[in-house]
C-alpha cells in the first residue's frame, strides 16, 4: 500500500510540474507577443511622427518647392494613422481592467452599457458628450458615436478598388477617460440638468440560479440616486428577396402514411449519410459497390500472395511433392533392421553400466512375496 501511495504522489508531482511548465511557456509566449505588438505600434507611431515633422520642416524651409508627400503609396492618406494604431489585439490584465473601471465599481460587473451617454475627459473632443455604440470588455474601451474620430489608412485589398485609401472612423477610448452623463432633477430648484457622474456603485445585486443571469442597480454613492439602465432597442426584422415567407414554411406538403417512410427519401439521405456503414438498410447500388470493394480486396491479397521469390517457390514445390507422396509405410525388412538397432543400443548401454542381461531381467528382492510356510504366531490357550 505504501508503494502505491508513493507512486501516486510521484505521479501527482510530475503532473503538477508539467502543468507549471506549460503555464510558464504560455505566459512567456503571450508576454513576448504583446511586447512585439507594442514595439511594432511604437515603430509605426515614430514613423508617422517623423514623417509629419519632416513635412512641416520642408514646408517651412522650402515653401512652394517642398516635395509633395501626398503622392504614390501615400496618395490620399497624408495625415492618416496606420491601421496598427487603430486597435490592438492584446488583452489587458485583471489589475489593468480594474484600474480603468475603478470609478464604475470594478470590472467584473460593469455599470456601463451600450446606449449610455458619456463625456470625454481627454483628446481633441474633450468636454463633448456622445452615446456609446460599442463596448469592448476585453480591452475596457468604448466607441462613442461621432467623437474621437480620425483618418485610418487601410489596405486597398481590404477596402476594394475605387474606394479612398483612408476612412474616417471613431477610435476606441479607455473607460477611464470617460464619465457617465445623466439628467438628474435638483430637489431645490426642481430643474433637470445633465450631471457628470464620477462614481458609481452596485446595489440590490440578484443572481438567477436557473438562467445564470445577474441583475443589479447602479447607484451614485453619497446621493443614493439610482441611475436607470438605457432602454434596449429591439432590432427591426428586414425582409429580403431571398427570404422564405412564413406561409411557405408552414405549408404542409407531405402527409406520411403506413405504406411509405415518414418522410421523403431525399430527406432521409440528408439526415443520415446514404453510404454510411451504420445504416441497416441500403440500396442495391450500395450493396453492389461494397461487394465489389470486398472482391477487389481479396484479389489484391491473392495477388500479393502469388508474388514469391525463387526460394519461396522452391520451398512450396518441395512441400507439394511431399504431400503427393503421402505418409511413409514401414516394410518387414525395415522393422527387422529397427529391432537390430534397438537391441544393439540396449546391449551397449548395459555393458557400459556393468550389468549383465540376466541380472537386468531377474526380479528384485522387493518383488518376491513372503513364504507361505512361515508359521503363524500361536494363540495362548484359553482358560
């Protein structure tokens, strides 16, 4: 039992060591990939910054003789940023997410959703208010409608021929750089004004064990004012020419009976593979194809068996000739000769042991029965 416990403990240590090694390799790979991506972004930023500085210097020093930077590959993209600077593929660590969402009460359950109105605290559009159109929880960034826009140069293969190489779109903004804006009524003046909310906390947290969905209220600490969630707008269903009408879908075009399968054979072939080996019923074409495949396999095996080397051919011919001859039969002369050989071998063995033929054939003393003339013990006379 002790040996079994030692083996189990050793196996557990080996598994834990291997898991730690795999985790370390994955962490190093992720760290190196993030480092390379940040390095590439910084290189793109330095390139754009250096090109812009050089254009300003040339314009200042050369004036009308300054080279045109808006030609060639850069035609129509002067001043646009690289697509690598638009959005990164790396995700933030947990502590980074918590730092960005500190004013919301944490990153686990965000108090910010799409449709909320926010004000920008950084960037060229600082102080402007817009609506959130996209919320990226992996990077804790938001895209605000109409704000923080910039020209991004995109590959022609991605945009297509005939389209401008640069597009004007909204850039993501960290959640830490925005604040929620909501109209709140002033109890003193009874006026409703937009108020910038710098702090939000969770309240009345509820968890539905059946669906796994959680609900809570977002409250402004200190004021105990509940900020309602924005109403979700349901997407309108748009009919297209290729859509099937509901009346055509619900129309009953097949009535099953006892004389045929419960559904068309075409449907059965779609649900279950027509040539599946797990089917119990097959068509004659399938059975014929399977038989042909089996016969081809047998022919292949026979052909491989028929291909032999000259030595194998010789051995096979020898075996065939022996089979034709059959089992050998012993004649009287052969039996007489075998008897002479056996007697000669026996005589040689006895001579080597120093025993004569008579002594070898004489019965042993232990096999002699006791004499019948021996007197039986006398009984004492009865009184």
